[in-house]
């Protein structure tokens, strides 16, 4: 099950986490429903979801580090 959190960002609508599969879901509000990143720890997800700038954290700590499924 994906646990979603709505975030304040101009480009990211919400983020979710599937603890069973250690997958991070990022809803960018585009045509595809969301981007999925694998092997993300629960700690990394909560750190991302609570970042002062979710978009900046996504671009510097998620996209370059984790593999997109």
C-alpha cells in the first residue's frame, strides 16, 4: 500500500512510499500518474517529504541517487 503525503511545491503535488517494496512515488502532476524510485529507505522518504524545499531536495538528493523504475 502506498502512503501518500501532500507537499507544498510548485512542481510536485504529493509523494508516497511503499514500505513493503521500499519504493518512493513522486506525483509531478503530469500525464503519467507518478515517478517511482527503488531502494529508498523510510528515513530518506520522510526526510524528503519534510524538506524545506521538496523540489530542491528531489533534484539534488533523489533523482541523482536513486534508480527510477
